[in-house]
C-alpha cells in the first residue's frame, strides 16, 4: 500500500491545483507496434476512465505512466462545485451495501467510495486546459473527454448535454464520452443508460451535433442480458461509437453504528474498486457476447475494479477493446507499465 495520487484528506480543488501526488521515476517503455482505436493510433489498450484525471497536469502524468487512452474528468457547461470532503473513504462490500473500513488488507482488495458530484471547472478554464492535455500526450496516445448534462431552469436536460459536448469539441476533444450513469447525482440523471429509448434519443442527438468526433456512452449495472441487449441495439442505431462500463455502483455506505459514512445528506454513494470487479467482468462478457451475436459496430471499454495487470488482462479477455483503471492507477501508478511488461503483445 502506498499513498495515492489523489490525497483523500484534501478537497477536490486542492487536488486539482496541487496534484497529482507523485514523486516516482518515469520508466522507459519498450518499443511496440501501435494499434487502432476509433481511427487513432494507440500504443496499448490501457487507459483511465473518467474520474481521477482532473486537469492537463494529471493527464500528462497518466500518459507518461503508460496509460495510453486517458479520460479527462467529466465536465459541465458551467462551473460546478464538488461535494465537500470526505469524497473518498475505504469500504468493504457487504450484503445490501458497503461498510467504511480503516484500510484494505492489500492493494488488490482496495474498494473506495467515489462521491464528488461531478464537479467542473468553468468553460474558460476548460477551453485552455483541454488543449494543454491533448498536447501533453504522445502521437500514439489519445484522450477522451467525458461530459454530462445539467438540469437548468428554462433549458432541457438534453440541450445542456449537447451544449457541453459542443464545448468539449470546441476545446479540441478528439473523442467524447457522455456520462449517462453517475451514481452521485439525482436518480434520473444517473440512470439515463438504463432506458433504450432515452439512450437512442440522447446519443443520436449528441452524436449528430459533434460529428465527426466519435461519441461513447458511459453505462452502469443492467438488470439482465436482455436489458443490456436492448440498450446496445439502441446505441448502435444512434450513431454512437461505443459503450464504456462499468461505472461505480451506487450503494449505502455505513460508518460506525450504521451512521452514513459521508454524512446524512449522502447516505448512498458510488463504490468502485475491488468490490465491483466481478460485476464489471460479467457486464463485459455479456456485452461482448451480444456484440458478436448482433454483429454490432461498437467498441467496448471496460472498467471497474481493475487494480492489477492480471485484472486488466481479464477485462480484455472478457471482450473489451480497452481496459481502463481508476482506483488501480491511483494507488499503483506503475500499473500500465506492469501490464505492458507481462502482456505487451497479446492484443495486437
């Protein structure tokens, strides 16, 4: 166990401005053949999902550490504050929820809450910082920009989603991911992915407005394989390029004597890390099977509890085109290097 790149004792803004907390040595990478992802050459099928990469300096470090498809933290059309500290606590999954613990027994068993409420910097900041993040990456790396809509008076939820996606495109986003599944916002906004009709409507509109920039959708847990099938078929019809999952899973997180670990106003929060790895692998196996059966032209990005190089490999073997790690990267910055040493040429 080491100190993470993100300091849980500090606020989101302090981590964004002062982080990441890294003092290690950047290792040289072995020469390898590039592969194609949505028309972009990438050096490996390893990346970071939306979450821990708060600004260009975070993306810069992720790229140098071998995460070849980093995702810029979810942005909004206007500045939006983070939930107050605590945002991250160690947890252990239990029946019906999760329990706060002092620390996990090992790196491989790390599970955390991830309760930020999708904060965002201002459009003015983003218009300068997203180009900086793109410029920090190598020619065989590509960044995804995650976006989300915000319900505002006098404006539809979808129109704000479009506005935010167009902001990302204007800032130079090469690939855009629409977050339809954040568990740390209101229920309707966090469950868009679960309705095939809504996925089709929102994805089609956003994809048309940002064309030719590829659009990905971020999804969460599905009730069953047929539910997932209906959403994948809708997504394929919409013109979107693919699906990313699994997002963190909403659970009640209890502290001592059953008191909510994050306070009375946040009885539930997103849980990620080891606690959801099996869910994530089952999701990907099911999605990949449906993709083959229906011959869908979609890419699949897998995340959720991928903390070791073996976990990344398992996600790729489950059918993911890319394997993304957030919690793993935060506590083991050399994770991508370890994967590349062990599995460099198995997914070319």
